[in-house]
């Protein structure tokens, strides 16, 4: 039995599901240009734009992937199917909103809704989006397809029974789930797992199945204690469902942005996968929003196409791989195209794309995961066991937001920092760089005081290779160096060495250096970003030793009467996560606090923000590193177990070639 529905618009293939190529798995695709008619009324820019689905479709075509799929014609949803989850009034409103009679009311109606725009193409697009998700779901449930992806818009997971909101008009996934359960009992679908990995909570979907034990709803999203859209308590982990549906609603609410691959995969491995194994769904519907992806302007997280492919691959272990993806959010066109391609390749059974999940989750991620497991373990015994200390101790310090002159949200913090700076005789420049640090400390006592304080020195350049770093501690030089290091006053080796990855941009610059001769040396942009990842080797040393390393790195004598970076400086960067430029007119005079590891601050040293701008403008040259210098980085990365030699060379080549 095929679902009744009207085909509309430009089809990507025959409506009967012609296979455009050979594939082990039958993967259905739906895309219809008619859904691009939904646009802002006056053509103004908006993140939920028609190009979102266009770039996905173009990416799949250029990669030769769409040709290997079953290409389906779109279908408009029927009112009776929409009314399985929406009120009759809401369905009638969306149906009539694009009529000529509503031309003068449309903008007023949109203004009364939460984050909605409407135009003459909105009704058709909404009906096609919902109907197309239903069509793919039905064909997968029937066994005609193994799985499928409905490339649709407008998205759906925010839409509630009687209200459009959050760019969503109809709740596409909810309509499809209810259709399978209530209209097609002959298909034998009795249990549905809905997974929502959109960065925003799927409030509409949650409410529609709040008391329904046939649907296990899982949403992982930025929540930030109810302050992130759609705001409120709906996305909290205490919201577990009611009545017969109690325990069948699982929320994993991130406390912060910048969550990435490791955080999402931890939620999969320690919450979703064990529960899915217990639930044993007949089919999986995936609200596939890609706004947690790297570079998304609304999401602020850092999930890569690789992680999306891994998350999807893990889900394919269930329901015989019967998975229906429906596009939700995602507003970085490059990210949604690449992430969609990675997912369709997994659906086809292709080898996963290359990538790495070697970073650890944030400390706050483990706290959330433990809280969710504790709240849900009464319903799902697989969550009852305590996670091992060894596991949860594998973490990245919760990120400290750096103070930025362009970030108005941090204005109060900046004023507080200025107050502290005035007490420390530190002058602020542009709300970010702190200069002219003057200390009145007796030369006879500062080393003894700082020798009792441990820090992590995070190296991203030649010091990643331990023998090279020990030159700054014990003196000497390694092959390729042009100058011998005097070493530190305290020549004790590092107490511990670990590796971490941080969201900073690595690059190489300067014509030559005293230590290595002609060729660029390594720097990182002092400000974190959502795209780049830099591998750093962390040495646990004393603050006294850190001062001596900082001095040698900047060509200063180590036998100074006062420290360059004292306890007051350390406290400042710890408390405020700020960047502190020491009293050094030099290349590495900028000390950056990257967070904490085992409650010990992580410090690195790099150039100033003003120097970064000069690198960008060409006033200071960007240059590839000399072979001897590059070899120390390669040896550090290889011996540290981060990369093979070939991968390390590619990592450095990427940093050299990528525009700053």
C-alpha cells in the first residue's frame, strides 16, 4: 500500500523509485526545488534560506552519491495525517497562509509567532516537507528501501501541536512517526526511536510523544540551564515523560557551547546506545539538524562530518539499519553539505570518512552524562552502573571564555578585569591584551615562592619534542638548532606529560629565528575559534621553570631579579581566562590560559593579537618552517603518539598552506 499524496515540483528521479545506479543498500533520497519557494517575504537574508537544501543536493550530485540512490518524487502531506499530531486549526492556518486572501495578513501573523517568516511559497513547502518525510519513512518500513534521507525544508522539530515556531511550520518527523504507528499497523512498526541531534532541543517532538511508550525520544542539545533556544525547562534531563511514556523521553542538555566530536560520541556510547539496545526499535527516525557542526553561526558547537558519520554508523546497528533522516537545522552551507554527504555515504555502506575522535569530552560533558544516567537508570538498567573514574577523568577542561573587545556580552567581566588590573599596575589594551606588568618582588624570594606552584606548559612548536624542550630545562641543543640553550635554574625534568587538542589556529611566520635560522616558526592565534584544532604537548613544570622557559623563548636572561610571570599574573588568567601580555616586546610575550588539567592551569605562550593582524596584512611575513625545525614538530607528534609521520607532515603542511 503506497501512501496517498500528490507529487509536486521538480523531481529528482522517477516517482516509482528508479534506481539511478548500483548500490548494496537501497538508500532513498527526496529533494524538491519547490521547497525553495519558502523564503523571506522581501528576499532579505535569513539563516534558514533556500540554499540550505540546494547545497546539499549539489554536494551529493558532485560526489556521485545521488546517482547510487533511489530517487523519489516528493509528496504533499494529507491533512488527516498532519492532524495526527497537529490541531485542525493549525493545519488550516498553514494551508491558507500562502493564499492571495492572506497577502495582507501574512506578515502580521508571522510577527505573532516565534521566529517564523511566511510568504506565498510557505504552504506548499511545508506540505511537501512533511509529506516527503512520511513517504521515505513508509518505504523504509515497507522494506522497499533500506534507509533514506529527506532533504526538506522548512524544518520541523520545534513545531508544536498548535503553533509554528523556530523556523518550523509542521513537525515533519512527528507526523511520520505517528503515521507509521497509527495509520499503518500492517507494517508491524510498534516501537520507534527518534534521535534529535540538532543543536536546539526538539521541544515540539517531545511534547507530541510525551505520554507514548511506543516512541523513545532522545535529544542532545545546547541547553545552558534553559537559556539557549527554545529556552525554558523542556530540554532539561529531568523531563522524562509522563504516564505510560515516563522514562521514554531522554534529554542530554549541554551546559555550554563548543561541544564537539568527543562530547557527542560520549553521549552516544554512555546513554543512547545502551538504551537503544534495551528499547530495540523497529525503525529509527533521525531529526538530522547540522547546526552543531563546526562553523555554524547559530549553534556554536564543533561537530565534524566524521563524528556525524560515526554517530549514524552506531545507530545502524539497530532496527536492521532502517533509518530515516530528515533535515532539520544547520546554517553553515559548507558544513551541512559535507555532513550530509558523510551521512549518505554511511547509509550506502561506504567506508567511513577519515577523521579522529582522539580529544576528550569536556568536564561538564561528563557531569551531564552522569546526571542523565542517574535520572534515567530507574527505567533503563543499562544506565545503572557508575562510570569508572578512569573514564571520566579523560576530559578536556571546561573552556574559559576569553575576554574580547568585540564581545559586548562580556562587558561586565571586562570592567571587573580592569579593576583588578589597576591594582596590579597592568594597563589594558583593547579589552584583550594586558601590558606593562610591573612587579615589586624581592629577588631573593620569588623563585622559592614559584617553585611550589605547578602549571602545565602547553607547547605547539618545536618544544612538542621532549629532547628539544629539555634544552630549555637542562640546557644544550638538538640537531638543527643554531644556538645552545642555557636551561633553567631548576633542571628537574617535567613531572608529567600529556597531550591535548585546543581550538586555536596554528600557523608559521617570520623570515628567520636566532634558534633555527632561515624559515618560519610556530605561533597560534591567541583567541580560540570554532573551526581549528591545534595539538599541544603539556609539560607539568613549576611556575619558576615556566618563567625561565618564557625568558629563554623571548631572548631574556634567566637570572632576573624578578619573575616575568608571577603569582598575581597566574591568578588573573585563572580567574578571568584572560590573555596576559608580559613586559616583553618579543615574539612569544603573550601568555594564554587554556583552562585546567587536574585542577592545574594550562599556560601557553604565543604572539599578540596585534601581531596576528600584522601577519594577516603581510606586514610580518608568513613563512614555511625550515626542514630541521619542522622535523622537531614531526618527531614530537609521532613520538607522542598523535600521528604517523605522514599524518604529522600533512598536519604541518595544512597549517602552512591554509590562509590565516
